[in-house]
């Protein structure tokens, strides 16, 4: 191979190596277990992976990415195994992203290729993968078979196994919490009369005449309830009184700047608002040691519970992100803010919401 082609080949190999190593390392940011668990919940679960299989698949997949990043820089079985395997992996990723783009659109959301370190939309990831595959095909064409070594297959297996084992060591699989359950909040129902009125009405039907019933029914219709009927929100396992009265339920990560800002805004509004809905927080067990600093920044301490990473994402809701803020009244959900995009928490909107009487909320 002449000098020009050799330089091009090395340039391509360095670019591909950088992309794969960056992809693997980015999926471990900001901490291995948190990042991999988030990758599983947001990327693998929607694809149908089970809770038992996803932790193994994610670590093996990232380990293979890491291994390919190293192996593309050596010559053993480069043309016969490494380049085709790299193209195949990119092709699988691209096929999945294409299907996702067709089904859900590809101009928003994070595909997870570079974790949360470098968010990338599915369309951007497809373009990146296609460009990488084109470079690899070019590398395959310009690299003669004579330049390939085939005398050290153990190098391939050793690097791959070492990379996969490194992932299992960096982010050990935690046992699934068998006692953990996530209950789905019941749908909010619009009530025209209160439970007390219903009971009174039933008693009257039995004891009084039809005329008396009609008279009481008219009185009931005239009496509008001032608050919604009680429902089970599904969060009583964390806060026993969450379904009584008006509440603000938050889903925060201790080290998340957006979560801290949301908590600080809630504190400031609470200081100037009479009968502010009581604040309770569910924290993800990621950098839990930062909770004191979190409350210091927020300007107040609030009741809170800490739950593990994967259960936290489940409670937060499929496809949703932090910070999460819910407005509940007697267990009925009237608003859910989440993430930092179109559904993000907006203080002015929340202020208007909590000042509305029940008669306006139920419309």
C-alpha cells in the first residue's frame, strides 16, 4: 500500500476508533451505573428488552463498542473480521434508528448514542452512522489483504473479553428489587356531586317519596363541590398523606442543575403564596450525598424519599425526564411538568394553576 493510501487508512481508523471509544465512554457519564441504567430504561426497555436481560445486554454491547474502538487500530483480522463487524454493528444501530424515526419522528429526543454527554437526535445519529459506514467501506477497499495479519486471534478475544468484563466491574448489576411495585395513578374523574350528597341522596330515595327526592336532587345540583373526590394517586407508599388535599410532588436528581433550579423556584413561590400545596420530593439514588447541598440551594428542606435508579425512572414515567413536578389534589393529577423541553416546569404557569378553584380545574 502506497504512502497516500496508508495515510488515508490510518486517518479513517483513528476517526472510527475515536467515535467508538467516545460512544462507549459517553454511555458511562456522569457515573457508570446511573448512565447504564438510564440507557436501559430509555433505550432498551422501549425495544422490548426485559428487566432481567437488559442489564447484561447493555454491558456487553458497550463492552463490544469499547473493544472495537481499540481493535480497529491493530492489523490482526482487521479486514476479515473487525471492519465487517464494525459495519454490521453500525448497520444494526442505523436500522433501529430508522424504524424509530419512521414511527415517532427523528427531530427530537436523545438517541442515546453518546449517552447524556452529547445528546443526539435519531436523524443526526443516522447521518453519523452512514458517514462512518462509508469510511469503513472505503477502508476495506483501499487496504490490501496482504497488509492484514492472521496470526493472533487471541488478541481479538482477549481485548473483547477484557472490555466486557471492565463494564461489569465498573457498573455491577444490582439485584432487582422484588418488593418494589409501581402503581399507576387512577384517572381523574369529574364529579358533579360530593360523596356526602350521594349518600344522602341514596338514603332519601329509600325513605322519602318521589317528590321529596326531586326536591333534594335540585338542592344537590345547586351545591357545587369545592374539591375533587378522593382518588389513589399511587404514591402513598412513599408519602402516606399524599392523597389528602393539594400537594406538589417532585421527582429530582440531587446533582441535576435543572432540578435544583425548579426546587428554588418552588421555594420562592411558596414564600409568597398562601396555602401553597405541600411539597414532597422523590430523589433518585444518584449522588445522594448532595441532598443537603440541594436543599441549601433550594432555600428550604422538604420531606423526601430516595429510590434506586431504575425504579425512579419507572415512577417518573416512560419517556419522561427530570425535573418532574406534579400538582395533585386529593390524589387527582391536574398537571405534570417534566424534562427541559416543551413539557418543562414553568413557574408562572404553575402559579396560575394552584390558584384556580376546583370549579375551574374540572372543566
